C-alpha cells in the first residue's frame, strides 16, 4: 500500500501476530507569524497551524470586528515554524515583550 507523498509525517509499521499493521503518524506544524498594514505600521503577532488559510482569513477580513480588520492588517512579513504549539505560543509571548 502506498501513501501520498504530501502526507505530513510518516508511516510506522509493527507486526501483530501474522498481521502487519501500518499506522499513520501525523506531524503537526505550528507557526508564529507577524502581519502589518504598511511599512513601519501596526503589527499583529499570531499563532496558527494553517498559515495559508489564516493569511486568507486576515486578507478577507472574515471577522469584521477583529483588531486586524479594524486596522487593515493583512500583509504577512514574517513567520517561524514549530513542531509543538507550546513553543510557538512561547515565541509569540517573547515577541510581544
């Protein structure tokens, strides 16, 4: 059995009796990102596990009452990738200080 190459993570195999069981291990990826509205403008720092989708949400102003919609913050200027959500959140807190 083959799995698609875009599968994030890997395949773990183990033998149980005469059966060979394959278990998909999903690798989680989290991002700390920074958006701005213009050069030397207002900054927004966030955390997500889907950077592309989250960027579009900001661009489309899906939550019209949000801070990013109010100040027209929709330009991605920086991001970092993390394996664990705690690391991404910690980095966000550090950047806000």
